[in-house]
C-alpha cells in the first residue's frame, strides 16, 4: 500500500513538472514568442494604401485602465480575442491574428469560450454610440443577446441623460483600440467592399421575410415603424435613417433622387463607418435583399417614382504629387474649407451651425481621421462629391466641377491624403 502511495506521489509530481515544462518553458523556445512586429496598413501622402511592418500599440493611459476593467468585469469569459486560421473566421471577424499583436498582453485574453463575438478586430467596426447603447441595454440593438446590462458604466448629466462615467469611457477606449495595431486594414478588407450591386425582385414573400430580419436586426435603432425612433436612437449623436421620408444620403443617383436597390444593398452590406450602423455582410445575400424590400415599403413612392440614372464613375487614375496639389486648389475654390476647415479637420467657420433636414445638428467629416461614412475607396469619395448627400448641407458638386473644367479625382486624392499616416 505504501509503495502505491509513493508511486502516486512521484507520478503526481512528475506530471506537475511536465506540465510546467510543456506549458511554461517550451513556448518560450519558439521563435514566434519573440515576434514584435505586425502587418500594418497605412495611407500614404498620395492617398493610397500600403502594407508595412510596424510595432504593435502598447497599452497606456485610459486604454490600460479599460483593459483592467475588461478583466475585472469578466468580459473575457464570453469574448475571445484570437482569430483562428479559418476562412469563416476571417470573413466574419477580420484578418488572421498575428503573434506580434500579443506582445503586451500580460495576461493574454484569448478567452475560454465564444459565447459572444470575438473582439480582436472590434475597434472601428461600430461607432462609439453603438457601444454606449449596447452597454446600457444590449437587447435594444441585439434582441437575442444574453449579455448583461452594464448600467454602472453610466451617470446622469445635467439634463438627466445617461452618459458614460470614467469607467465606461475607459472600457470603450479599450474596445475601440482592438485591432488598431494593424492600422487602416478595414479600408482594404475585401469582404466589406461592395461595388454598384444589382437589383432585387420584390415579392410578398421577400417582404415578409425582410420584416422578420428587420424586426430582429434593425428595429432597435430605426424603430418598428421605420421612422428612426428606435429605443437605442436616444443614445446616438447621428440619428438613424427615417425610412418613411424617402431621403437617402448614400446613392449613386443624382442629388434629390431615390437610391438604386444596389445603393441600399451596398449600405446595408458595408455599413456606415463612424456611426452606429454596422456592416451586415454576415447576413446572407437573400436576407439583405429581403430587408431592403421591406425597408422600401415604408416609402410608397418607391413604387411610383423610379430612381434617376446613376452617375458614371470612371476608373480612378494613379495619383501623383501634382494631382494632390491640384486637389488642394480645387478644395479651396469650391470652398470646402467653409465646413471642413482649411486643414480638413471638420472645424470650418460654418461647422457649428449646420443642421440636417430634420433639424438635427450635423458635423462635417474630419478628413484627417480617415473615416469616410460611405467608404474609403477613391470611387466612394468620387460618388459622394458628385452626388451629394440628400438631407444634409452637403450638396452635389458635379455641376461646379464640370463648369470649372477640373478633374474630380484630384480633389478625391487630396482628401484621402489628409489622413496620411505619419512616417
């Protein structure tokens, strides 16, 4: 009996030290553990995208505080932070995880299970407003979510509105920092890039199925009646689209026209960067077309007033320094600086006076951040400049540019160059 106990004791100690050797020592012998670089996508001074090797971003300040709160609240019990080498994961979450991204992770937060979505690339996928509403009550936006409410991240301001407290701001900063070591990777992510699109065939069945998709995925923000007054809209600075008005910003059709079905498909699929409107490319193609057919039912004129012919978007030329300098001159001549500011920071003399058609305050885009709501490809900016944004103070410049006999691509590449990464 004594020998059995001795054997068990020796075996137990042996397995313990074996585990320490395998899990604590061997990993440090792999060369990958010493990788300190990540593949980063940067924008050049010509407005183009380029990949290079760069140092990962360290945790400091409010982001470090947010990481501690993330650990304290047990978020990593449900959310993973590792994208595995599977096509389905890359399509859903973003580019494959790299060793260098975890250089500062002590402890690592790979997670134990995926009850909630992976957060490796969550930064920039949604605007701050979406996360704020999601913290307050996840089911306002995701009806079948089992995530608890984090109301202790909030306080009331002088007007009685719920706003983030210091802990809430810190964890928001941490979440929005996830994936930023890879720079502007979203701008070239192929699964979130959509061209013109086609059209859909509207039927009673497609509208009925679209209604089910809408009530589950869209009503929390846009409201059950499609009027943009969903429960979560109270947390948004940029209000959800009122589908009953028939006014759509992002189109390939001339100013004042209804959008093509393909325009709506592009917006639903790619989302609207910097706002609470996420990209829904994870939905099936049929679900996206069905929800578009249902959205169109909120505005009867879609049946009687066809959209105008879309503008022609030619193949973008290769940019040059001369083209970018010319774009600066066009920027000044068209007086874009009155709203967007002389350096494109969205701080022009009219910036604080602008309102949309619903009398909501609206801020001009800060071009230096590189977050373009309708897409960051040159073709996307060309489309916005030439068609304008219905319902906003942003007009179409197609007539002005043609009258000046200027090249709109020069303005496009100048605007893109304003978000160039520093060497």
